[in-house]
């Protein structure tokens, strides 16, 4: 079994200026992106496992589709059979295979239909019930102490990040609840409450349950008693902040979607608004990526960034295990950001690509002496 450690409390720190000492050594960020991201990150976990990196992680922060992957890893952590060298011998059985079975089903459309048609049922609540296929009734209280799993959502009332973890859940402005027992399925549903279709997620708290809020504008009812949440990617589409503010080594796995050019943007208000949201998401993602990469260059953090749209050649690795074509990368990055069923070959190619680009970044920038890996599904390739 991996070693246990008391988790470091979640705190908010300023994004710039003098930074306080970083309390943790290594953290992993898993971005959003629906089932595409879920399977891409599964490939990342397989490669990190082979490199004996999973027991080294102090914190795993995730949003949206990345939270499904992180949730399955957290749910299974106590059952992972770690060798003396730190290799989880049953990772495929407990993490990858359940994710693949889930990816063979459609979760978003049934949740929307049930939430719209059935009385007393919400779309996000129905989504949570679908996630119970993966997590049963596991709660945050049952998660491991280490790694500290942080699931990110966006508080639509305060406009800030709402974090779920074993130690606490809350928003630095509104307040937080220590040692929460929220169901993991509900947590992941909140983190993946993609607006406007799968959001909002609503949480109810007794008066006085949330304490320690840092902003008098929102640290009282109704902000503290009825919380309204949406997808964590609305605020932090890389799941970066919870790791950035605490860890010296930052590993970022990004499976976010690509925003293509549009010759004639629609003048219809709903479609125009959707385009604007895509532009905002693209800009925020680019800025956070730039922040991370510049910090690696300047030596303020160690680690690496790899993305579903990355080019193997850009990492300068002499012996990459594979180098998919531009067309293959575009096809995998272009898998829709949905919780919709994916065919077996597509699943395997996404896992392969997450594995390959993680292997490339790991050996180029994090652990140069690591032996090269091999594709989890060699016959599937990349398409």
C-alpha cells in the first residue's frame, strides 16, 4: 500500500507576487474535456504508474472529465496493490477498465431527458446517479489521506472556485466545511456540471455549517446555506490552482478541446454567446498554460505540461516511443466534449495518446533516465 499522510489544508494564495513556502512536493492536474479527457488521463495514469510516480503524488487536482478519472483513482486507491518499487499491479483492473466500461455508455443525454421529464429530479442529480456506477455511495470521508484528491467546481454565486477534498469543501470567500461526507458521485457531478446543459449542482447546508469565509459580501445566507455550482472548468480549466499554490513539482495533463476558426460567426444571440464562451475558455487555458511553462523555464516550479494537442517533436526527446501524425492528433483532440459513448478503438487510441505524450514529457523534462514505455494498446495505434 502507498504511504499515508495528513493532507495539507486547501488555502487560497495570490496568483502573483511573493509566494509563501510550498508545503507539498508533487502534484498532478487533470483537465476537463468529457470522456475524451477521462480516457486521455487514464493513459497518463498508466504511464505515471509504470514510472513509479503514483505513490510520489501529494495532491491530485481535477475538473470535469478529469474528475471522473481522478474519482475512480481515489475510489480505488485503498485497493491498489503497490509493489515495493511503487508500481500499482492492478491499476488496469481497478481504474482503466471501469473507465472504459463507463465510456461505452452515454451519460449526458439520459441525465438531461430524465431531469427535464421526471418530477423532483434534476439533471445534475441524475448525472450523479449515473456516476454511482463508478463510485457507489463512497464519500469524501472515505478517500485516502494521500494523495490529497481535490475536485474543483465553480461557485456561480461568488464567482470563485469551490473545492471538494477529504479535509474540507468550500469557497475561500463564502466559507468551508471541515471533514465533509459528501458523496463522491455528487462531487464529480458538480465538477462536471457543464453549463448550461448539465448545470447547476445545488448544495444545501445548515446555517453556520460553513465557516471562515473571507469576504463579508458572501459569507452569510443564502450564500452559505444554498450553494449553486457549475463545471470547475468555468473557473480553472486545467485544475491548476490547488496544485500550483502548494506543490513544488507540477504535472499538468491537458485534454481540453480545440477552438477552431469560424469564418462567419453567427449573429443569433445563443450561438454568438456560445462562441464567446469558447473564446473565453480558450484564453484562460492559454494564460494558465503560459504561466506554468514560464515558471518551468524560470525554475520557480519543476514538472511538465503535456496536452492532447501537443506535438511530440516539440519536446526534443531523442527516442519518443511514437509520433502520431498531425491528422491523428487533430482527430483525437476533436472528439466531442461530451459524456457520450465512444467506440472501443477510439477509447484505446485516446488512452494510447495520453500515455505517449505523458511518456514524452516525463522523459524529456521530469525524469530523463526513465526507461521508454510501450503503448497500452499497440494494435489500436492512433487511428
